[in-house]
C-alpha cells in the first residue's frame, strides 16, 4: 500500500516504518493517523512479519500534534472533538496490540503524541540527546488519548509529575521511569536496535506474540486468582503447541530450533 505520510520497508521479517513529515517534525494530522491505523491493521495480519521498527524522518522523531490540525479543532464541536479523539485512540491501540514486538528508534524529540507513540512501543532505544515531554498542559489541553498507554508504561507517580508540569525531560530520565529501555550515542543507535532485533528473531514468533498478550491480560486481570488462572492456561497452551514442542525438543537435543534459520 502506498502512503502519503509514511515510508515502509521490509527487511526480511522486519517491517521498518518511518514517520515521513520532516517539514513539520513528523507531527500527527488526520491523514497520518488514518495511515498509521491502516498500516497497523495490515501489519498485524501479515504473519511473515516478526518485528517492527518505528523511526522518524529528519532530525525529530515526532513533535506531537500538527499545529494546523490543532487550529482546526478550535472550531470543532464537542462531538466532533470526541470523534477526532477516538480516531487517535484507535491508532495508538492498533499499534499497541500488534502481535509482534514494536521497537521505537527515538532521536531528536518525542513530544505529546510522539511520546505517546514511544509508550506503545515494546522496546524503546533512544539516542542520548533525545528529549521527551507530555507537553499538552502548556496549550491548555491534556494528554488524554495517550494516557492509558503512558500510565501502563511509566506508572502513576511519574505521570503525575510529567503530565501536570508538562516539562520536557531527558533520555536519561525516560530510562529511569521506564519509557525508554536503552540510551546510546547517535552513532550507536542502529547497532542498538539491531541487537534487540537479534534477540527477537532468535525467539519463537508465536511465543513472542503470546508473551505480549500475556502482559496485557495479566495487567487487566481483576484479581490475583484470575491472573494465576490466565498465566497457567497460557503456559499450558504454549507447551503443547507445535512451536513450544519444537523449542523444548531443540533445547533438550542441544540444537537450534527450526525458526532460528528463518
């Protein structure tokens, strides 16, 4: 599929996605939101994809919402703003629930919705001078649509400080609060992303997808009893699956599993 605001490239089993509005620092508008939702839907259905890498064209990962788009929302009714917010929420959810690991390659700045996009990435690798911020309150609005994903990533305490002040923060602080997982120099950014990909591709695709579902299911469990039941059922299902059987047999036979050559 051809996109106006995105660049996509397949690198074997890795889908590489680039936000491609460098003239406006890869800010989100209605078109980019629509394209990201469509891309996530198509990628999630493609069983040949085993990992996704998301980055941004130009010097910035994403500056959040496009100013022209935001200016139009001033004239929207509350109902129109509700529909607009729901479209953005569906986009973040579609990326968050992709059945493969999503790796964020963050450089420059990730602000507002850009920081929200980092929050729905499973693994975030960023360069040491990258900056982050949930800056919406500086404009008299709030980081509402991204809040479920950010709270799940960084917790209430960090969110209370960052949402309420709207201050920008460093890659080192992003690492401290769990928004980022690896911080490296700009020259080492691609090497660090490749290191994550090697680990992912050495694992069973179905097991990785099941592990991702397990995190969401256990997080949403209403009780410890429900969490225990979910986790036990998930493990039992993996042990009797073809991939689980192959992985266990390969370990016991001291050989590589069949997927390691793919």
